[in-house]
């Protein structure tokens, strides 16, 4: 092991080297910094990096803790004390978080070093990271394509070996979809499993924080650190946290996996479908029983999602008024002018679009027709999953119907972009957990583009989907494949 | 459910305290019209027997002890304010 090879390591292997004092946290940080300096000009995964603060943390890191000395990249929607937290929005340009989010406090308690804030769609609104108000992030497998979104910065950083692991957030698929498109592992925990305290709110009944990692084991290691009850967050579940690594290594005998016929839609890319079919066969050969199930209200999920998420967003983003923090319009002639121009100047197009839609569906005369009806259909979607999980341990599907698309390909058609969440948003509506793991490649224009397999588990059943994902992962070589840019070594 | 053509982007933008250019208003009118047309499919669902779900996993009555805790100072709370004076946020004048 030379310093040059360090960035390719996963968290578990890196932590083992740290624990055995074969490398120091400071050396790891230096190597990672060199790696970022050599490749991030091509990827643009990071918005800000505070090397000095991280170096101080590294000097006092306790490498005997589970994540001791491991740098973790943080989506720029999560508060890290003293660091920028811009949500990739002009309206938060210059803002610095006054405190640590609970997930950051917990990562630190497990020995990890938050290192670098990653790019995202502005306020997490998007599926390609193209809605960032700062810059575009590129897919490490093909620089002309999107990394997925909204946690595209964290996903791309991990895929390009410029992060050992990262935190993302999800509202409708923003961890799992970029994980699939960038060829990494992404876990969305059940609603309430991980505290949202200190995470800038998009849609509060849907938002969750979760890990983006190179392996399933790393995902379990981060979950061990960040899951659990937080008295500062009222939707946080007061339920015991298992050791998520405990079930890893078990085979799939006795596991029942559901295939929902409603997920076999037209519009799934042929190479994606072939990869999923092969993965199902693999699960079967590993001992799982494959069962047909039905989720009859699936077709309504995107409509429900975009009504509820925009409604909640319009309320949450009302706080950006140019008084307590963030951008403020110059020389307003009165208070309405102050609000109207502050928000016009600060928000980007997609955020404006969603504020308008959300305000509309909540407005007098339309509330019952859109918002209330959507909440009721949401309950039907939740019941679909509850019934399915009476028959099976997990559901299996593609994460995204297509591999990474070209930069600019979908930006003019919001509805088309919204449909990217078709397999992921139902889990957010139902509050259940889901994971995306690499399951193959599509050959497109001479490039290999990663494909993601999604496993959905019942609420609080993260340990189960991690176990199944791990068994699948370990039976394949997909997680060992490295993006072309990851194969280029740093100039160390 | 009402027809999506009921959406008046210029009016809703006023409700949202969000100025839009004429070009944005026109573009959003079309794009969000498409999205609302797509959402019309929810009309087909029978929800007459359904309760609305505000949260997927409901929790009720979350209490904590009513006692003071260490938290950030007024100075920290003001640290990101675009305009402040005497330990206070400065707001645009609301009365003549």
C-alpha cells in the first residue's frame, strides 16, 4: 500500500489501516487533498473544503473508534459548525452554519472527520445536480453526463475516489438515484431513523439523511454512527439501533424478494432491464425466493410526490426573507418589494417553479383538490407497501429507469426530469427504507455507464436490506469496477 | 379537481412573495400547466374512505422537560444577518 493507492480504499479497509497505525489520519487527509486537487477540476464535486479545520480534527482523531480518522464528504445542505452551508443557492451565499447538525455530531462521536461540502441541486430540488446555483458536477464515468441528483456531488466524489464516503439527503430519491447513476452504494433510511436536526428543510415529511459509499459494509458503518433518536427532532423515532454490520455475510436462504409488476413499465432502458433481470436470477441462485407482488397505486406516486413535496417546500422556503440570514435585496421601497426582490434574486429557476406550484396547491380553493387528495393517495401508497411486506422481506427493482443522461438533455422539460424519481419516490412517501447497489453497466456511445439495483425494505428494516444487498454485492464484481477517472492516480 | 388552466402564475407569485419576470411567468405557466395536467390522474383514485396521511410513520405528543439548555448566543444567532444593530435584526420599515 502506497499513499497513491489510499484514495481507492473503502472506509472499512482505510479504518483498518488507521486502527493498526499503518497510516495516520493526517497522512490520509493529505493524500485525499492531493487527490481532490488533481481530479476535482474535472468533476467539480466540491463546493468548499476547509483543510485547516479538518487537519486539526485529524491531529486529535481517535483511530480506535469505528470511523476513527476517516474523512467523510458532506452534502452542502447539512450544517457543519463554522463552515458554509449554501444548499448550492445564491440566497445562502456567504452563510456559515452556527452549529453542527445532529448527524455531524454523531459522525464526530464515531471518530469521523467531516471534510468538504459537496455540490447538489439547489435546495435538493432536482435529479441531476444541474440545478446547482454554483456549478455543474460531472459523472466520473462519462464527463459529458450528469452524476444524478440531488446528492450528485457526494456521489461523484465517492465514484471518483475523491471521498472515502459521503452523506447525502433524500426527499424523493436524491441519494439512491445519484448512487445508481454514479456507480456507488446509496441508502435512504426509514423516515425518522436519522435525525434531520441541522439539515436545511426541503419537504419535512419526506426528507432523510443517508450514506453514499463504495460498499454495502461502509453504508452499514455510517448508519451505525448516524442512526438513532434525537430529542431535538420531534419526528425522530425513539427505537433501538441495531448493529447494521451484524447480518452482513449471511446468505439469502429463507429471504423472500418481491417483484412488483407495476415497476415493469415501458420506458425502462433495455440494458437496465437486462441487468435487473440478471440480478434477480443471481438472487435466486443465492437462495432467495422470488415472489410476484402488486403495488397498485405506484402510477400515482410521482403526482402525489410533486404536490406534497412542493407544498412543504413552499412553506419551508418562506424563511428565506433576507432578514435573519442570506441574500437581501438592496434599497427596497417597502417590505413587499424587499421580500419579492430578495427571493427573485436569491432563488434559481427550479426553486422558483416549485415554490409557485407548492403555493398554488396550498392556496384557497385548491387545497382540497390537490394537497388533501394527494395526502390521501399517499396513504394508499403506504398501504400497498404494508401489504407487500406481509408477503416478502424486500422488494427489488431498478433504481432509475435509465443510466446517466447527458448534461442539458432534460433541463428544458421539468416533467421529464421529475419522472427520474419514478422508482424511488414511493419509498419516501411510505416512509420505508431503500438502498441502491451497482448491478452492471450499460454500454452507451463507447462508455460504460453504471446501473443501480434498488432494494426496498419495510420501515426500520435497514439491517435486512443491507444484508441482502451485501450478499448480492459480494457475489459480483460490480463494486470493484472503478470509474475511468478513479483509475488515474494523483500527482503525488 | 379543477382544471389546470386555473393556475394563474402571476397571482400565485404575489402570494409567495416572489417576483418573477414576464418571461418566467410565461414559461412557468406552461411548464406547471403540464405538471398539473399530469397530476390530474389523481382524480381517478377513490379516496372517499381515506384519512389524509401527514406523515408516513406518525408519532404523537412529543414532549421534553421545560428547562433551559445551552444553545448559541445572540451574537451567534446574528452572525449571518445581512443587517443588524444593537443586537437586533434590522427589518425593512413596515409603518410610515
